[in-house]
C-alpha cells in the first residue's frame, strides 16, 4: 500500500476547495436572490476554513493515514443498519433524496437548513482511508463530502458548545439484525469539537466516486477518520451543538455508548 503525503494531500484538498470557491463566486453572485441563506453562509465561510485546514496540517495536526485508488477494497462491507425502512425514508429514496434536509442547530448563531443538492454544490474534499470496525474487520474506501468544520464555522459556534450530536434516520427497534435486543432506540452519535473541526471529518455523500447507496448510509453519513466504525453515523438529518451529553437518550453520547461501548473510539 502506498501512502499519500498527509501534508500534500490536505493542502491539495484545501487549495482545491479554494479553486471551487472561485468558481462558485460567479454562480452565487448571480443567484444572490435565489440561494438559501444557509447556503450563502457556508460559501462565505469556505475561504476561512481553507486557511484553518492548512494551518492545522502545517502545525503538525495528526492525520489518519491516506491511501491510493489502487488500495480501495473491492468489497466494502455494509454494517449495522442496512436500510432504515419506514414510509418517510422510503419516500426519500423514491425521490432520490431531493427533499432530504440537513439541519445544523443547537448552540449556533446561524442555524443551517441545507438540501443535499446544496451540500453537493459546496467545496468538497475527497480522501481514501481505512475503516476499522470494532468487530475486527477493515476496509479501504474513498469518501467525498463537505468538511464538517466548514459547516460549523458557517453556522457560528456559540461559547459553551462542546459536542456535535448526529441524529440519524435508523431506529434500531431492538431487532437483532439492527443491533441487538438490548433495547430500541433512534441511532445517534456524538464527537467533540476538536474532532468535528478536523480537516478529515466529513459529512460524506459519495463513496468510491458514486452517491452513497442505502446500505452505506444514503444520503449523508459521518466520516471521522481517527475513530472506529461505530462512530461513522449513517443517514444523518440533523447535527446539534450542545454543551453536555447528559439528558440525550442514555446520556453517554451514542446508541452503542449507551449500551457499554467507549465514547472515544480512537484508533
């Protein structure tokens, strides 16, 4: 396996984001009265985030190992929930997720409400990384998405915010095939703002060059590359910034954490 220079990869990705912003400038200017306020906030934040990403790498920020296209696994196992099902999600599938929205709220100055198409129009990052499952298997995949840190900067993180909580469409309902008979519950996850702002932390919409399929988390999933697979929440529809995890579901920061897993699953 050939490793890509972490420094060059991120700077290249950040520079690419800057080029995309330059390309978007004419479009967003022309659509100033038609674009959503949320979309305009993110576009405005992109230049700042490019600089912040570069500075993190140049100052020695730890990066997950990155690989080349020839290292991509021929079969990337789909794990956990393979299809949330239910009338609402099935309707989104039938509509190709044209009406799916991502909300960013909580301790933010400017809540965001973005469609998938708006997210896809934002500057993106592509990375090839290894997914390590707590069950003992690994796979290498290519992910494309928007950097979560850029979204948070656009939303304006308020003082006191410490965690990003991800709310997902899959309700495990206590079914063994969806996570065990421990108890039912809506899937959710959380990370601290240090990991949320890491340049490799993405709200991903493509896998191996194609839109996410249902079994891998369509239309949006989290990639937080320095942690184990159960932290990579799928089917995300809301991100909420909070000061404490207490009082959210079981209070330990995630579906599996509420059932005994470690909250910080670093690798």
